[in-house]
């Protein structure tokens, strides 16, 4: 049996049975095709414990390194794909043993993304408020305030929809607006997490106000909330994670923030401030979709400045110092919607 045919079966399996996203499945598919092509492995019979060893792996590293060392993160991507594929072959009965169980992944190169300081939060809040006169500025405020107030990942936020009314309901507790719903006067969003790990997460009403302001004033009518405004053939295409991070690079340059801003910085900010405020580990993990306490520790860095004025509701947005004009505007948003 040809390896390439089994790789195709593996792609269908991890999407339809395991619940991986199509994007992740395509990444695994690419890694596996390249890996077995460059190691001259075409047939299932060639996959044995004797053949799959460190020498076999180095055949691949040598071919793609071209004199440059391959980073640990890239090695992890290829090896994780290989281990997953070999486990699939064993579980589905194509081979008699899981020959990938002895493959050890190198340790990831951990790069800590610092949480926003209180000064940086004020700068960003001021920038978003002053950019509300443009369509892209309103979209940016809606998107980044949503990340800021929920601690969610960017790929969890971008698929959110607002429902056929093109607005988020904040009045009627019975009526649902796309992925948004109310419970006991609080607003929650339905998040499609990694794999099949879906959850409900609380979102600050200030963030919802900015979302509605964006939806109310944009040119199109679409259930897609965070649409791609520039460089797109259609306004109804949602912005990509890469596009969101590029916007943050532009914003960092305009505001003079020297820190490398990414969408994940808002997640680190939410978790750091929540831990410093004394929220229980279980509550934090339920909100942000973390299933391991060890993972939670990776996100966290104690910073006493971030503890100041943290609101009981758990939203970092409440602790940001705002000028009176902005507070009045946000109050009008909450009253209007």
C-alpha cells in the first residue's frame, strides 16, 4: 500500500473522527507528504521499528537544513505529524505496532509574551477610541477589545457571528444573537475551541458595545463580525489571524509601543491579571479554554502593577484608566444597545 494514500486517509480521519480543523489537517498533510518524500519512503512495508529511528530522521533533517540548523519548533511540527500518523496506522490496523511511540519530541523553545503593562493598556485604549471615525478603526476596536476582555485565542474569536439582525442583543435574555447570548444580565459567547472542546465564555459589555458600534456603522450587512476591510475582493471575508497580527504591528508603530504586539498578548494579559486578582484556577481555565494547570503557569508572570484596580467582574477593561469623554461614550453605547 502506498504511503501517500494512507496520508490522505489520515487527513480525513483527523477531521471527521478526531475533530481537528481543516487548517490543522492540511498542515499535517503537508508535513507528512514532504517527510516521506524526502526520506524516499513510499510503501507501508518500509515502516518498521527497525527503519524508523534516529538515522531515518536525520536523513530528513539533512535534506532540508541546507547548512542552516532547523529550529526545534519546526522539528516538533514534523515529528508531531509523524507520531500522529503512525499512531493512526496502528489504531486502524494497518500495522501491528505503534512504531512511533519511541520518537521523542524536542522541547519547545518557550518565548514568553509579556502581558500589557497598565501604561500600554492606556495607550491602546486611547488609540482605539481616537480611531473610531474610520471603518477599519471601528473593526480593530471591536476585535481587540473582544480579545482583551475574554482571554480567548484569535482563531476562536474570528469565527464569531452576530446573527441575522446584524447586531448583538443586550436586552432580551431569551433572544440569541449568533454566537452571543444573555444569562442573568451577563453576556456570553459560544466559542469553538481546539478539536471538539467548545465552551461558553463571558465577555465584557464594554467590548460588546464596541462590537455593536462597528456593526451599526459598517457598509456591509453580514453575520460575519470581523470582516476583512482592506485588500480583499469581498468585504464579507473575515480577517485572518495573520491580518490581525499585521494590524497590531501597524498600531504598535503608530502608538510607539516597543513591545512586540500580537493577538496572544491580550490572552496573556487576561490570564495574568485574573491570577493576580485571586481568581480560582478552575474559573480561569474554564474561561480561556486551558485544560492543564501546567499550561496555565506558562502564561503567568506576577506583576504587582497589574493587580491595581482589577475589577471583580474579571475583565481587564474595567481597570484601564480612561478620559471622561471616552467613559461617557461607552456609557452611551451601553444605553443604546
